[in-house]
């Protein structure tokens, strides 16, 4: 635990020390809030945050790869990975520390959007329970995206390559969740493959939680999804020790 | 303290280490010598558990680098080849991070960081960002992070590469000081570095250990030292006289621009001093002696002999071994 917390604090601090983080944060919030207010958020007497949370899967898609791209690629490019991996710390702890730092940075950004539901609550009646639930769901979704991005970052020493690979893979995963795409790929893929691809798309599982419906299966799905990619990340790092 | 047995490392088809073995006792300072790509860094990366060996065994303090990697890593301080550091961090923050992650207890942390800062002469720059530091200071930060947890073993990969001569001397002094308390393995191209501080030298070449001995023994193993005599004398008389004095020895005579002669005589390292009889010969003939000196083989010669490609080394030997008179 101590190791995770030391890595976590260093990574989180390094997010706040880099100017890119601020540019990223402002852009992220700007785009998110602009799009959210463009949509109708006050429907008659009932205020709702659904429009806002509905945007997150897409906005995350374009922004989160930017948060994870440097996590391993930069360590590899500058060689600091050699010191990091020779500290007496398990690989799983290194990965967890970095992963939770990225997630925490995102959580801080999301905290800035709290003004939106507060405003809504002031002018209309807002049911807070689904809103808080949706924030938790957003973190689960972000965790899934970050785990994918971090995995790609461990495969290259070039941040831009990591960025593009995560962007493309997240776009594909996202697309598989849509019936239109599912129908299209059904033309040349066997049914089980279509079901599998549709089944792993994180987007599908977000909808219901974002509405405030917490289903254990959805949560288990997100935990498995993150676990899968974080574990793959560890395999990549271990494999590199073998190959040199 | 460190035992390496038939250690192999292959990178794809390339064999970086071809089954090397050596032992390091507690408190020894070992100099790792070898040309670029010889396998020095690979050996160090395996000892620090950054890389896994293809086969063979390596243990540190009795713990296997593969099976008890965490125990090994906690006993080692490591400075990788290009001194990678987190540029955006402040020196003191960085050292605190290293002390924390290495598990230095919270109560001892301040003292440990202070000691590393003091030993490495970082007092003036603790508040600066690492990215602003000069190369010499960066190197010192690298050394400071390697010693902050007072490891039993220090592994330093080319700790002085890229530094200017003054910085090299500073870092070398620092390593000498560290060598008094730690077991040190350092790799280098600079032979002076191990001439002074290392108690033992391991020369590694193309993935194999070609020499493992004390510095003095290595130098003594060189077959010959050379005596150079610079005189003003008639050539024929000189040739005749020297053949009488040193029957069977190779004497290379060279005529210099001012008509003086320079002789090079190869003698074994163990032979009785010849300087006296040479001087006597010159005086007896009433020649003028301009210079008389014996070139002892240095570690550099040992290194060249052990690591030069065989053809080049042979040419070298052939050039030195001609008994003919050369006119410049």
C-alpha cells in the first residue's frame, strides 16, 4: 500500500506540475460544458443531468488518451523506467499507483463540473441521487478508458503513438456498442464475434448506470474490463524484462 | 556478496552475455571494463533485476535475482547509464520520493536525505528543478538517489560519462568515498577511474570475461615494458654495441630529424634494471645521452591487448617487434 501511495502522489503531482495538464483541463471542461449547455437540460419543471452524462462517453473518448499517453511511454523514452522497475516495488503496485493518479486527476476535473447540477438544483428541482450515481458511473467508465490508454502507453516509447492507438481502439470499442455497427459487422463476422465485441463495449454498460440504475453486473463488467487491461499492462512490462 | 554463475543473455539472435561467472566479496570495489556493447550494462541490468537472464544464476547477498527480486532490489542502489531522472521534480522532492519508495522509515528519512545531499555536494541546488541542473549536478543527483537508502551494494553504470575533466575528478572522489562503506560495481571507459578506486578489475569483451584480477596483477601480466634511449651517436657503432650488450633482444633504431637516434628495447617486466648498463655504455663511448626512460605498461595497454580484434593486435605486435633499422 505504501508503494502505491508513493507512486500515486508522484504521478498526481507531476500532472499538476505540467502545463499540458492545465491546457488539457481547460479544454476538457470547456468542450464538455459547452456541449452540455447546448443541449436541453431543463425539460419543463424537471431538471436533469442526463444530457451532460450522455456526452461523457464521447468526450472521454477524445480526451482520456491524452491523460494516459505519457504514463509509460515517457518513462521509457527518458529511461526513468529503469530506475522505477529496479525499486523494490511490485509491478502491480507501480501500475496501480499510476492508474489511480490518472483517475484522481480526472476526478478533480469532474469536480469542477459540479457547478452544473448545483445551478440546476437552484433553478429547478433536481433529484441528487441519480446525479451522484452517474458521477460514480463516470469514474468507472473513465477507469475503463484509462486502463486501455495506459496499456497502449506501455507498448511504445512515443507518446503520440500511444495517443493514436488508444484513440483508435477506444473508438472501435465505442462503435461496437451501437446496433448499426453491430449489424454491419454481422455481415462478415460470425454471430459469436459480434456478440463478443458488442458485449465488451464499455458504452453499453454506461447508459443504465448513468440513468441512476445500479446493476451489479455493470459494475462487475467495469472492474473486469479495467483488471484485464491493467493485467495486460503488467504482462507487457514483464515481457520486456525478458527480452531486454 | 554477489555471485554470478554462467550467466547468459540473448537479445533475439544476438548473444550479449555468453555465460559469465564472477564473485564479488563484501566491501570490494570492482571496475567493469570493456568496449561499448561488451555486455557491461547487460550484466548490471540483470543484477539490478531490470532484465531477466536467459540462463544462469545471479545472487546478491544470497538472494536470487529472479526468484527473490524484491529482496535483491532493496539491497541495491543503482545508477543507470544515462542518469535518467524526473526533470520536472525538485532535487529534494526527488530524493524524498526515492527514500519513500525504497522504504526508508519516516523518522530516518530526513537524516538519510541530508546525508546523501551532503555526500554528493548538492546542498546548493536542493530547491532547483532537476531539468535546470548542469550535467555534473544531474550526475550527482543520480548518485544521491542511489545511496539515499544506504544500500549494501552500489551498481554504477558509467558514472562519469559525458562529464568534463573537473567533474570527472569530483565524481571519482565521491565514488572512492562511497567505496569505503559500500560494495561497488562500476563500469567505465575511463581507465584512470578504476586505476585509482577499484580493488579489482573485470574486463569483459563480446559477452565474455577476458580478465578478472587486481589492477597490479593485470599490468604485471603484460609481457613487456619498453626502454627508450635517445642518444647522439654514430649509427653503426651504436648498433654493434647494443647487440653486444643485449644479445638476442629486439632493438628498433630510428633516426630523428636532428640526426640523433632513438632506440626502443623491449624488456620483460621482471628483468633486472638495464638502465644502468645502458647509461654506462653511452658514457664509455662518449656519446651524448639525451633521454633514457622506461615505459611501463598501463591498464590501457592491458585493455587494448585484451579487447582489440586479433588482427589489429597482431599488427601492433608485429610493428613493435621489428628488429630493423628504420630511417625517418
